[in-house]
C-alpha cells in the first residue's frame, strides 16, 4: 500500500496511536506539527504549521488521498476559543483538502459530546463543525467518529481518576445512575485504520465505545476498580456546588498561569450529564 494520509493532532495522546496504526498498515503519513521534529521514519513526514496557517495545510494535504483530522481544542475559558480551532480550523483543513484535487476521504474525529451541543462550548463546537463539514464536503467522503472517553497509556485526562480508584477512592460526578462508556486508545486507532483501509466507505457518523451494552453506571465502575486493586473502593459523590467552586478556581489559576482551563462551568454541565452511553451501531 502506498497511499498517503494527512494527519492533524499527530503529537497528541490519540494522534500518536493513530500514526502508529497507519504506519503498521503500510500507509505513508504526513503529519502536522507546531514544532520541528526529527526524521525517524521514511514513511512519516512532519509538516510544520497549524490549523490557522493555510499554506501549511496545503502542504500537509498535498498528494494525500485521505485526511484524518484529530486536532482539537479541549480547553478554554470562553466559547470563541473552541470555535476558532474546532470549527474554523476544521473548515480550513477541508478547504485545503478540496483544493488539492486529490483527497477522497476526510475523517473528522469529533466527540460523543456533539450529541448534546447545548451542554458545553466544546460540545457545541464539535456539533457545529460536523454540520459545516458535511455541507462543505461535496465529492469527498466524510466520516465522523464520535468516540466516548478514550483511555490508555499516555492519557493525562482520565489518569487522575484511575489513580484515585487504585488508591481506593472513586470521586463520582453526577448521579449514581449516570451511564458512562469508555474506549481504549488502541481500539480507537484500529477503527481509524480500518475505515481508511476499507475498499468503500460512506459519508456517515459513527459512535465508538468498547461495545459494553448500555455502558457503565458508577457502581459498576467502582466494582471494576475494586477488582483491579483486589480491595474495596469507596465512592464519594462530588456536590455540584463543590464542582462549580473548583471550576472557578481552575479558571482563575489558569489565567494567572497564562493557560486555558480544562475545568470550567461549561465543562461541568457536560461532565455531569446523565447519559454518556454509546452504541457502536449508531
């Protein structure tokens, strides 16, 4: 196989696994990076640039038969920050893919959160991007992957939760009946590789999870943690008032540090939503 795939978000947690999977399948990969990177593989070319730089995007997609758009903004203290990257950046990339005259497939890595755009700035930005990309794709086959919570080696977002569970404490967000779903990063990367390797694909949106019917409630998560540590795990519900206070503190400290916060009041609405179960058949 000598097809070339352009990848954004290649230096992130998920992107690294996607690149490894594609290289193992024999694809040539052109990957976007903000900083210079050493050449270590003849089948992997790093293109320096960003989603704001149309010239670098044109260079990225040149000769690529497919694009995997994995880059995204997950932190921010206001809606415009998410829109700028997740919507505007995605549309620039699609435009570059169309103008290349070579791209046949475009895979947008969205989020299960896009199912409920009213919950958070992040969720809405992914939802709007899906709609705008669909309207713009024309002859390019557009795949939209909506993964649930992705975990695995190298993950920084869910790792604190897993670390607490292995210590015997499970902080619970939302109600005990909240339904959650999860997806291991290698399974996610495998799904990306399979979509690109398939002889034919259709413009379609896919939810992705580990296949556990109905997902997990917090009690089941607690039991899995207890089995993993061979000991009991105490579950403690975090009141909404406490979460809100933590979000305000996180936002303030992030601003002082010159960084964007992960935990905001907008994000809390998303994190405490009652149903994040996914269905691989949707």
